[in-house]
């Protein structure tokens, strides 16, 4: 392998690991916000008038 391809490969590895590290806290935050939203809807007694059935 040439020096340029090794550097490119190293950069790809660094970027992929960094994106995974940043994605986990974002997923946790969105999950938390979704749970809070569900709790607020349930405590208010609101129901969706449309039921979606998957087959």
C-alpha cells in the first residue's frame, strides 16, 4: 500500500469511530425525549383517533 492510501484508511477509521461516539448520546437524548412525550400524552389522557394496523 502506498503512504496516501494508509493515511486515507486511517482517516476513515477515525471518522467512523468518532461518528459512533457522537451518535450514542444523541440516541439516548431522543429516547428520553420520546419517553417524556409519551408520559405527557398519557397523563393528559389524550388518545390518537386513528389506529394504524400493520399486517
